C-alpha cells in the first residue's frame, strides 16, 4: 500500500492536471495488476496488455474485461469509466483544465455519487458537506475509495484466490 501513500503528496500539492493524470495512471496500473493476477503468465498476456498495440491497452478496455469476467463489480466499473471521462477532458483540452471548470464539475459530482457507496461517509455530516464544496476535494475524496479497493484487493492474494480462484 506504499504506492497509495505516494499519491498523497500529489493530491495535496499537485496541479489539477497532475492529480487527474496520476489518479488515472494509478487506477490503470491496478487494473493491469488484476488482469495479470487473473490471467496465465505468458507472452500472449503481455501482448494483450501492451500499452501501444494490445487490445486491452487502455483504461476502459481493461475495466470492460474485468467487469465481464466478474473481477470487478458494477460500482468499480462505473467509477473507472467516469474517471476515464474526466481524464479525457483534461488530456484532450487545448487549454489548461481545472476541476472547478463548469464542464468538469458534473463529472466529478457523478464520480462522487458512484463512489459514495465505497466511501462509507456519514450522510449530512457538516464537515463533509464543507469539504465537498470544492471539486478538487470532491475528486480526491471520490477517487481514494476506488484506489484503495483496487490496491487492497491486489495486495491480498489469499483473498483474491478465495474470491476468483488461482
């Protein structure tokens, strides 16, 4: 889980672009790890996951594969898809995007709604409501449960084997 704690500095001090790109890259890596744990170790698996020409080269395709093979649930799948949409807005914008931009806000809000079930935050808590006034905070709080779920499961092979087999 040390790799998760390394994101904290970026989430606290990085630009909105670096936060979005690093969160997405981390999730992408964790999805790849799940696929590698699930699939046979072979050159074919490596070719399928090749980031330049493999058919599971991007975030959404990895999430699609893991979802249809029951390796991630619908909540995780939806959160990864929404995170990918946010990343694409940032990655393909000709100007610098911010999490508080009008076109980004609804996507961040939707990501929060999806991951709320993972986060277990109390409803109506005044502190949480105040924190959620900024999209940067919303994004960070929404992404952490997704990151922890993916990283934790990848780190606990015995539980993975119990749930999905060797």
